[in-house]
C-alpha cells in the first residue's frame, strides 16, 4: 500500500470545502454541496478542486453549477 502525500489547500480552497460540508457553521458535516456562478472566481476555485479530485461537478442550471465533495475532499479538509 502506497502512502499518499497530504493534499495542500489554499485558504480559499479549504473554505469552499468546509462551506460545502457545512463545517463553517457546525462542528460536524451535515451537507454536501457548493453552488458557484459560471465565470465567477469561486467557479475557478471549484474547477481547481475538481481537478485535484476533491470536488465533482453536479447539476447546472441558470448559470449556476453545483459541486459535491468527494471522499478525498472530505478527508483533506478533516485533517
């Protein structure tokens, strides 16, 4: 079994993951979604997190895209 390197997150990346899980409001994760506007700075951060395998893109509607935290994303933010 290979030992994986810890994921390095910027403050903004960590903030988005924590918000998606509800950790910014509660002591335990109680949700799993983050909605970003197409073309926004948050959307760019979400796409970076998706590229790292920490978020997956979900539904898109009306210029908004919903992302969901992966198991790897949850593990990265819970460290």
